[in-house]
C-alpha cells in the first residue's frame, strides 16, 4: 500500500490510456539501486534524472542537461516520484499531457 501512496501524484497527473506511460505495478526493486537519465522533449528539451529509492524512482528535471565539466552546476527541479518501470519507458506523450507528465 505504501507504493501506491508514493505514486499518488504521478498517477493523478496522467491519463494512462493516452500516454502509454507505466502505471506502476509494484515491480520488484532488484538487488542493486538503479538510476536513469532520460531526454524529455516537452515544451522545451530537457533531461530527467531518476534515482531509485526503495520502490520508486525519485525524479528531477534538469533544464540545461548534464555537463562534462564536474565544476559546472546544474539546476535540478524535483518532480513527482515515478514507478520503477519508468526506467525502461520510451514513447511519445500527447501534447495535451506534456505539461503534467515529466
């Protein structure tokens, strides 16, 4: 039940019949924590960084993207937790959904 509570904001912002995004079925977390960096072309092109914490992916939007220079600082804007299945998600999110879904 805790997993459902942690994804309440994520699920509330999406129409899964339209977006094709994973709803979050409670996939096993595996032995090692995971992370993913995804490119998201929404109203502007940006990157999303997702880091596994327990049974969800904590998520941040990185508007300027990563840098090869470790001295560069990048703004990371927290977004809603995402399900672990989002690690493998690729797809087009309809334009009407992009403001809500990251």
